[in-house]
């Protein structure tokens, strides 16, 4: 676990030296970003952690054990990070621009998981979307898809 964290925060966190290193770094970056989204309202609820587990398992086709390990590593990475740059850079390097909206949609799902969209959560998702070069229109469409999945109508945020 520590090795992956150190590699992510190293100057060259691309994982280019290993066959699956880039995918490992992408998974860790996605997990850390989702944990950071969950932390924005000052506490992480069990329902938010369950949402992150579900999203990681589904998006990266992980076993239950691998999902738990990745969530633990993501929580550690988010706790140790002083900024989002390493995570965002990893996503930008590992995913083509048209696929990055998937990460933004995952973040919206975590932000809405507890039933309340906090202003700090919304701000983080919008900031990450901008850093991932996801246009506002695409981020808004991702948000609307999440609301529709949850059976909610558009709110004021």
C-alpha cells in the first residue's frame, strides 16, 4: 500500500514502469478523489463509503477484497494529500478527455449519496471537473444523470 501511495505522489506518478501500474494509479486517484468528495461536509457517512465501494467495484471490476483494499488506500491517500493535483494529474494522464466525465459522475454520486448536497461537495466536484478539462455542460449532464438514477428532481445547487 505504501509503495503505491509513494509512487502516486512521486514526480513521475504515471506508473509507466509496470504493466498495470497506470491502472493502479488511476484506481487509487479515483478512490482518493471520491473520499475527498465525501469528506467535504466535515464527516464521512457509512452511506458515502458504501457508495464509494460500489462505484469502485463496478467501475474497475474489483473483487470485494480488492475494493476494500483500494478504499483503505484511497482514504489514506486523501488524508495525506495537501492538494488534489496528484490525483487529477493521474486521471488526466490515464484517461482520454472524453472518458474523464465518468470520474466526475462518480464524484457527483458520492456527493449525493447521503441525500444532501453540501456546498463544499458541489464546489469540489466542479473544481475537479475543471481540472480534468470536463466542460461545464458535460459535468452538468453527469449531475443530472445521477439525480435521475436517485429519482430526484433538479435542485438549486
